């Protein structure tokens, strides 16, 4: 465990607690970290998006610099063969799996449009929750805290929505709206401006508008699913009668 944390040292924005979170999730090398997206890093560590972008850029730059100093790749004649090419295909596959490096493999969410869109909406919801958690520690305003708490609850509703409720189009629209909200919250927090009455009202209004948008989207999705279920039942009854 300590070896993984050591390898993740000296990465901007990733301190001991974030290294521990990455290691606990199986991200124990810079190679594995470089394969993560910004959204995945934000979701896993709770770090602000801009810090996550800077951390991944640092890892990518380091990897590029290391690659530039490596010797040329070995040719077929010089590469030490750990697997005999003369093995039958079944044995070759088993041997290849046995010597494959034990690195975490991130799921390919884009392979299924429905899964990918839903995963994007879930990640965007987690981004908003992370930004709100940061904001609640900085903005000392009970009225704002109540508004943020209501948004956090609706984010939980997005994540908890049953499979099949959210169509890909709805998921993509929700993800776009929530990513925009998360970006706005992170930028507002980074500006570190005084929380005047006017700014507080602007923030509350923005939170209210986005919360209502998400609520209406979830209600519409639930109604569509309910009608679709009722239609299937009706068709089933008609089929039995005929």
C-alpha cells in the first residue's frame, strides 16, 4: 500500500488524503492515474475540477518526459519472449493472462450509449455535491446552506433514479446542466469575493433555477416510464383476450 502512495507523491493537488483515496480504489501508479478522466478523478477524490485537470496534466507531462529518455523499443529479435508463439491459442491466452500486469482497468462507459449517458449524469451530480460541500465550508450563510442542502438532495435523486427511468437524451441534458452548475460554483469559489447580500441572492437564485430544472426533468422521466409500463400491461391484456 505504501509503495502505491509513494509513487503518487509530488503530484500537484494530491496530498496524503487524496493519495489514500486513490490507493484504496486501486489507483496505485502514475500509469493508472494517467488513464483516469478529470470527472473520474474529481468523483473519487472530491478535489476541485481545475486542480484535477492540473494534476492529470502534470502526470501526462511527466510520462511524456520519461518516454523521451527511454531507449528504442526492442525488435522481435531482441525482445525477451515470455510466451512461446508456438503454444496453442487456448494455452497462449491463458499464459498471456497470467503474465499480464496487475493494473486496474477502468470501465469503458462509452461502449453503451445508455450506460455512458447515465454515468455522465451521475458523475456530474457528484461534481455538484463536491462543489456544494466546498461552498458550505466557505459561505457562512444559513439561507445559502438551506438552498444548497435542497440541491444536494435532488442530486441524490438523480443518482438513485432506477435504471431505465432516464433516457440517454435526458441524461445528457442533465449532465450538461449539472456540469455547468459545478463549473460555475467552482469558479465562484475560486474568485473568493466577499459574500454580499446581492451575491448571496444571485447564488440562491441560480441554485433554485437549476434545482427546479432537475426536479422537472426527473418528474417528466418518471411519468414517461409510468405511461410506458401501463401501455405494456394494456397490450398484454389485449393479447390474452385475443
